[in-house]
C-alpha cells in the first residue's frame, strides 16, 4: 500500500475543505474521464450494429464498408443513414448511435452548401455547425481533450527540465550556477512567437499530423522551462542551508540522496502549487497560437480555431464564438479554482512554523 506523509495528508484534508477548489477538481476529473472515452459519446460511428442476428461494434474497430450491412458501396458505412434505413425497413436490424452522432472532421451539409447552421435538436447539432458545416459540439469536445492532454504533457516536460536544472543550480552553486544563469538569460531573450512562425514556415505540408503536434510541443517546452528553473533554484538554495541538510552530509549521505530524499519532499508545495497555473498557461498559449494560425495544424479540432471562426462570423453565426468562448472560460475557471485551493492548502507560510 502507498502511504502519504502525515503532513501531506493534512494538506490534502485542507484542500478538501476548500469547497470551490475541491468541487472544481471533481468536475475536471469527471470531464477528463468523459474525454478519454469520448468516442462513446461523440462519434459518427455506431456503438452497436445488429445486422442479421450478428452484433458489430464499430467504434474502436476497423471501419466497416457499406457492403457489410447490405449497402451498395465499399467505403465506410454512414451509420446515421443506416439507422434510418433499418428503422424504415422494420425487422430485427437496428443501430445504436452516440449522443452526438458526428465526428469533428465531418462536413454535414443537408442542403449541399457548406454554411453555418444554428443549433438544432432535430439534426442533433446541439451547438450548431461551423463555417464548413462541421458539428461545433464535436469539435469543442475533441478540441478540449487535445488541449488538456497537450497541457498535461507540456507541464510534465517543463517540470522535468526545470526541476532537474533548477535543483542542480541551487544545490551545486558556484561556476555551474553562474554558467546556467547566463545561458538562461540569453535563451529567455529569444522571442517565442517569432520562433514558432519560423519553425512552422519551414515545415513541409507532407509532415504527419502527430509529428507537427510533437514539434509544436517541443518548441513550447523549450521556451517555457526557464521560469520553473528559477523557482527550483531558489527553493533548493534555501533548503540546502538548513540544519537537517548539514546533518545528512555529516552522516555521509550522497548528493543524490540529499536531493531526492530530503530537499525534494520539502519543496513539494512549490511544485504542486504551480501545476494548475502551468496548465492554464499551456491552454491559453495553444489557444492563442491556434487563433493566430500558428498552433495545431489543420484540420485538428481546437478552441482557438473555433474562436477565430467565431470572430470572423460574429454577426452571421454568433453561436460559434459563444460556444467556444464559454468552453474556454469554463475550462480555465475550473483549473484556476483548483490552483488557488492548492496554493492555499499547501502554503507553508500559513500552516507551518519554522523553529
């Protein structure tokens, strides 16, 4: 069994007592679970197809051509039309569709013209469609998932680099500390936005979508780790001067043991406190880059791309910007509330007294 330190348990109990942050955490955790299994809720593929006494589960399987269900085409089955066809024919064949039967890349234009459609429960476009007739709710759903997963990987990468270099600077000091301070000062003066523009202007269009997303993540991490480094350097420098570190050195503890078993647990509050705000910064940055056209590659679902569409069609299709802006505000508000609660519950200046 995994056991927390008694002090950590007290901090977690204080976090639970801060209702706004605690309920925001539960809401965000529930949202993450829904997003992980998003294909079961928002998808153009059927959950279950019953055809001639046999059950099919297309959601997480390879695509089924229309000929598998008695249709006259060999490309992937249109399960919405298949559902209507089975219903009109009667019999034992049936199709179970997700709550939102559209995928984020599908152009659904009943009139044959790609144009924004207002919210409609009849066509199951609950938030309407965008300028190319793609379902807004589907794009918001998957765009939110991409933003959260991107920000979590971004946070882990920034923490890995920032903690490693910052702890080394604060613990070893001397020439090592001075050299890295100068390197960080020089690196921090390189303009981030210009580098993103330059990098994505030279990447050929034939590069795969996952690789382009990975390149964007790497560029953002490379220009974001310096802030965490300064915090870790300061905390490590402060902790290494305390008596318990001197006692550990006297009894022969190695540098790695002192850093990982003594210093790191005592600067946990700094690490945990900045996590939500790092996520907020990552979501805001990727949304801003998408809005400017230098973020996630087309046609990836993103909040920034929907905001860009919404502002360009504010009068003719206001539901686009309303949906995207409301989703972004709600997401950032939840993470901010969690961050404030964590900062309050883990703040050593409020709940700890040094003798």
